[in-house]
């Protein structure tokens, strides 16, 4: 049995299914919940990595210690896409900081949207995270988000 606050990344993989064309909401957390992305330059590194991912990005918001990413899966498996983004961004972040340390916690959370879910409502929920977290009063004041509908 897991300890109350132990990482549970290994359990996140159980029952994961990749379906090309399906829209997924991904949440990935930084190692030890380090607030890396209060550094705007590091956030921009992650943005660049998301833009080069082999998936269609519908929207994202990069919070100080985690990422929410709404994407449509293409031909590559979900785990491969997310692991590729985490790996490439970690490499670039470490290079820009001149260090070598873990950037991301193991695993990620995914939610496959049902066909009847309103994608734009989910996207609005995603980009409103900085408001709900009390970081800004308007999403336009937060620098690390984007949505394809703009």
C-alpha cells in the first residue's frame, strides 16, 4: 500500500488507452512540485516543446509547478507524446540552467474527453486555472497559456 504522500506515478498508467483522433486533457507535475515555471524563460522553453509535439495542441496553461494540456492525439501513442514532451523540455530546461536534475514527476494524469463533452468549455476551464489559483484577475494577464480559438 502506498504511503499517504508518496508519488503514485506508476499507478497512473493502469488502464491507459491511446486512441488516434481522441482529445485528451493531460496534467503533468514538476519534480517535487518545484515552481520552475515562475521563471518565464523556462515556461517559454516548455511552450516551444509543446508546439513541436506530434499532437495537435488545442490549448495549454503552464502553472508554476504543473502543466495542463488539451491535445488531440495523432498517430503516436499518448504515453510516447507526453513522455517526449517531458523529456525534451527537461533536457532544454536543464541546458538553459546549466544543471542536470529531474524536472518532472514520473507519470502524468490523462482524461480522454467523451464524444459529448464540449471541447471549448474544457479549454475555457483549462485556461482559467491561473484565475482560480489567484495568480491573476484576468487570463489575459497571465503569460503562459494559449488556445487555438484565439
